[in-house]
């Protein structure tokens, strides 16, 4: 099997979790308005909070809507009987908007919404870009840098390790309930990274240095009737006609 970008030899001895799911694709939502605002805050060094409201309500940007349309083209490119026959989506607006744009290419595919696929919760620092966190809670910013994203748990929020726990629960249930199905997950970067870690199996290393999954990217695992194996990570070839294909968060 060809090497998977980002994979390393440390995964070779991991014990894969059992799963009879025939295929799994994980799509990160298209670029959101928060992605745009956070990038601008980083560019200008602003310590303001550029996005108001709840993270769960953040919608797609104009580019994100175009990326979601490109994902519909990717979905339409599957031959009959080879694409997803079940969709499970995050409850967040930006993920649901992404699927709504894709759904034009997937007539009659059942869709479920599962709260375990929500984005990483940041607690009291919800919708705080790095500059705002540093300005408002400098000691917390230092702690975050020291611990790293896998272990850092903001007050009232989650570490990436916590996301992996709920994603593990999701994949375990999916393995039992969706045997033989070809499943598409539409969610968030944190969820895609957690899926990669969980499906790599017992003994897989923590993905401290794994780059974020790009906005509107597709990650694919192939099933052999017993396990799911990573085939492609964060693919964006379907976005080649769009500019600024990759978001920031």
C-alpha cells in the first residue's frame, strides 16, 4: 500500500479497532466567517474579539459556500454504488450548510445529526483568537503553549484528547450500527484529527504535530470488513479552481 501523507512508521504496530463499516469519508466544513475573522486578527495583531455570538452558529463565508459547492462536485463524481449511502453531520451551522450544498449530488441518502461530531469546545475562551486570549488571559495563553493543543483544556472547554474520547464513542457505535455501510461524516478539523487518531488504533501516537485538515478537504478510510484503514488524508484536489482553498481554523 502506498504511504499516506502524514503517516509514520510508529503506526505500524498499532492494533486497529474492529469495524465492519465498508468505507468512511470525513469532510471538514468549508471556510467559515470565523476563519476569515481570525485570520484578519492574526494579520493585524488585533486583540479584539472579531466574532460575536455562539461558535455553533458561525456560518460559512462566501468562499466556504463555493467550497461546499465544489464538494458537491466531488460527491457527484462517485460511480453508482461507490459513494456514501449514509451521512452523519455535526449539529453546527457551518457543517450543516456544507452538507446542504453537497446534498444536491446525493439524492435519497439518509442524513443523521450527531452531537458527538461538534467542534472542540473552548469554554470561557469561545471564539477567542490567539491575540485576544493573550491580551485577556496571558497566563492561560502561556499554559496553552506549554501543554499543546492535545492536552490543553480551557476552563469549561475541551482538550483535543477530550474530543477523541467522544469521537471514539461515536466510531464504536458506528461500527456496530452501520456495518457494510459507506459513511460520510461532515464535521470539523478537531473531529477529523480525532478520527485519524482513534481509527489508527491502540498504541497509535498522539498527533501532536499533525497539520490541520484544510477547509472542505476529504479524508478517506477504506474498509476490509474487519477494520478501517486510512487511504487519503486531507485531499483538496476538488478545490483547484478556487482561490484560498485552505482556511485557518
